C-alpha cells in the first residue's frame, strides 16, 4: 500500500522540530529504539540507520528526549535510617549490566576483550566460509581492529584471523537476566561466600578462569555473567560448604535445583558462544556424577566457534585473555582425551587442526603471593605445576590411544597374528620411556607424600591419572596374550602387570585426608575402577590357583581401602559397588577355592610329544631396584554387564587336550623372583623388562594354548569384573 505523502511530510516536520528542541546530536546519543532497549547503538559509516534498526527493518529516529527518572521522596526517618548490608548488597548486584566494556569508565581488564564481551558474542570466520581473508582485509578497520558491517561487526585479531561480533536480541537478554536472577535467588545471600570458596579450593587446581576478571564483574553485579557459569561456580563450591566458617552452621542451598537448571542454561547459550560457555561446561563436567560425553562434544564445537584450537599468541587481544585461552583450550583437550579413555570413544579433537601452544608459567596470573592462608585452601603453586603436568601426561595418553586403540591400529595389530605381541611391544617401548621420563621429571612438591598442614592437595588425582595411562599402555600389551605367546614372554609381561597393579593399590593406600577432600579431576572415579578391572582380569587369566588367590586377596584389600576412604570421598563408592558385584567375590560363581577354573598342570609324560618351548628366562635378569612405573588397565567405558559373571570355562575345541602349562614356573617361584617393594612403581622400563634379545628361539612356532576368549568375544572387556 502506498504511503500518504502529506502524512510523511508532517512526520518529517515533527521530527525536525523535535531535533531543534533536543540538544543531543546523533553522534552523542543512541537512537530512540536503542534507547528503549538499553542496547548499544552502532551507526555504520555513511549510513543514516543503525545496525539494530537495519536488522529489524525499523525507522531509525532521534526524536525522543531522555526520560526523567522518577525518584521517590524519602521521609525524614528513611533519610536517617542506615542501609543494611543485605539491602546494600542486593542493590549493588541488581544494577543493570554493562552492555559494552569498551566504554567502561575507569581501569578494567575487560576493555578490548574478545571472548568475554557482554550482550554480544563473536564467532571465528574459517577459511572456507563465504568470508575470504584477503577480501576482509580490504575493509577499512578502525584503530581497534573493528569494521561495522550489516551482518555484524568484523574484528581482526591478526591478518589471518577474523571474528564477526553479533549483538544479542532483547528477548535473549531478558531471558538471560531472568535466569541469572533465578540462580542467585537459590543461593542468596551466600553468593559471595561461595565465590570465595571456589577460588580458594577449586580454582588453584583447575585454573580455567581468570580470578581478577571474574571478581571485577562480580563486584559490579552478578548480572554480567551468563547463567551457566554462575551456576557452575556455585555448584562446585557447594561441595566444600563446610570449609567456610561463615557457612558451616547455616542451611545449605538446594544444589540439586541448580544442577537441574544447568543443562538448560548450557543449551541456551551454545548458539551465542563465549569463553564462559566452555568454562561453565568444563566445570559442570567435573562434578562427581556430571561426566557426559555428549556435552564434551558440544563444548568442542563451541570451542571451535571461538577459535580456541588456534595459536592466539600474536593476536590483538589483552595479554591476560591470550593466556586464558591457552589454559582453557588445554583444559578442553584433557577433557576430550580422558573422556575418550573412560568412555571407550574416539577422541573428538583432531590433532591436524590443533595449533595451541604449550602453557608456560607466565600464563598463570596467580602466584604463591596470592595463596589463601585460610585453613582448608588449595596451594596455587602446586595447582599450577599439577595442571601443567596433567597436560603433558594427557599428550602421552593421546599417543597411547592413537597407537593402539584406533580401529585401524587395532586391525593392523590383529593382522600380525602370532607376531602381534612383539609388534605391540616394539610400539610400546618409546611410549613407556616417555612415561618413565614424565614421572622422573615431576617436581618434588608434587610427590604424593608432600602435603602441608591444614592445606588441601590435589596431587592424588594427578598420580591416579598416571597409573591409568600406564594401565592403558599395558592393556595393549597383554590383549594379544593368546595361544601363540611364548610362556617365558608371557611370564615377563605378567610380572610387569603385577607390579603395576600392586603399585596402584599402594597409591590408594597412601592417600591422606588432604588428598581425599581436595578437588579431583572428573576421570578419577573411573580411573579407580580401571585398577579394579585390571586386577580382575589378571585374576581371571591366572594359570595357577596360587596366582589367582594372590590377585583375589589384593582386590579384597583394594575394595576395603576404597570402602573406608569413600566416607571422605564419595566418588570412590562407584568402584566399591563394582567390586561388590564382581565375579571375583560372587559366591558360587567360581570353584570352591574361589579361583577361576584353570586347567590342571600336565605331567612330564603328557608333554613328551609336544613342540618344546624356548629355554626358560632367568627372571633375575629383569629384576631392578624399585622406583615407580605404573600399572595396567581395562577400559571401563562399556556398560557394567553381569553377563560374564560365573566360572570361566575356557573355549576348547572338540578333541583338543586340556590347557597346558609348558615349562611354566610355580607362582611362588615366579613371584619370589620379582624384586620390588609393594607400592613402589618399578623401574621396569620396557627397554629392560621386555628385552627379547635375551630370549633364545623366540620366533619359532609355539604350541597353541587357549586363552580367555570372552575378553574379545563378548565385547564387555570384563567391565563388570
């Protein structure tokens, strides 16, 4: 429908008169629509319409004058009445949030931030999108590296890397503020005390946030955050409620209500990503029952939108944000790799598209000077060293998974048939040496016994992760322990397995209250189960009753230690429950003496017509002084099926003899030759332990010997023990 010319002229005349009466100019004030929305008014060059009005197809006018704020007149009594601390706190934290940190008055770390802007978000522009780097660089960027265009504001952080910044809609802002108020109402008036708890206990061990930036925003108003990050900080801090003298005797807020809201909050913000989105997701995944492989996948996608997979060392952003991006990126990398381990899934992050530089000491803004001296706090320096060590350990785990547990790697090793064990050992040797070197280079302050009085220590989580890596490597070695494996070679591999298992159990025995009450990395719960699974696998594949009884006794001791310790660390109950229902301890599921059904030892005459084995290996050649190496693992990623409960009946083809034990030494002789102190990680590097050049005739054909076929055939990998 055509517009009325007379009506248009009248509107223009009215606007002109209003403009004369209004002393504000377009450069000094927002348009009428942006003023009503209380949003930033961005006017493109050589344009009469701001970005917001263009996106909404509205007329951009500068007619209305600012509305005068109505102030209630106070009575004389109210004027003299002092404001209570609670009402003062509420008034501070209910202030409208800042929409643009670039115009923030006074000093602030948030000026020029890329990933933590308020009420707007940025997305990385990849090389194959409709935006081409060469064409983008032709745009007239201002001194801040910004160019306002119709889709959004282009921001150049380097000649090769650009982001597009987009404003959030008023509906999104309103919903976000409502959710923030809901989160705060659940914990009010304890929000600040919970924030202090978080930075005292969690943050030193898991430094994926910037403390000063968070506290700067919180000092103004909680409404400057996104709902998931605020909820995540409160949820984790509530685990240490009793560690605050101000909170210990007060009713605890409903943490379950926060946990029910958190997933929805994460979903709401994934399409407008910020660094706080990844931070919130990682924190929520650290809860004892919060692990989620699907959420990890979401966070990887969000991180790619934010460019966290890139090298940001030369970007035009604040220095603190470059360091934060590195710490956060490596935090996500660890989440991905350890999640892949415990879930039995392929990793999500592709190393071909990972350019993040290693973290350095300068990437951690807090130092020992910032240590909180209050009783029950975590040490900042120990947390920093532990975080760096965990990253380097995760890189080794990544190589273990890539070398032995991809579909192609597994198929290639299976194609080696009788040589599979030797080929596996050749591939494992350099990785074993890296693990040994990693452990040797640990700072003395990270030793499991190094704890300070009235301080929490998160080193238990680090050492447990080390054992999980050792176990995973050894799992790859023993999975081909089949009928083609020479008995001398098998004895050596099982000796190493025994040492890793007993050393891992000793680690758990040495955990102190300072460890148990500290922050534990999300994978710790299942890493404990991995130890139990591995011990159960060694029990199930024992070839003598004496050997089986040894592992059953060790598992019983392990279960008891976890049961007692779980009073202080509830995540340990997970493994206790698995062991309670395991085949090892289920009554009537095994033979009367509680051992798996193994074939009886053959006599000398019964072996007379068999192919002789390679000469027996002198076990003393491989015994070394104890120092510490690790242990062994079976992935607990699959369901905890009871399908395999019951006595193990080896699958023997019709017409074959019973399981033979050619030249197999008695378990007592075998174990006595293993020179180590229980609990110490042995210096049995694969270069010494698996020195096959000392085993004569290792390659000739070896008589067949049935092995535990359920391990591969049933698909549950003894996850139910």
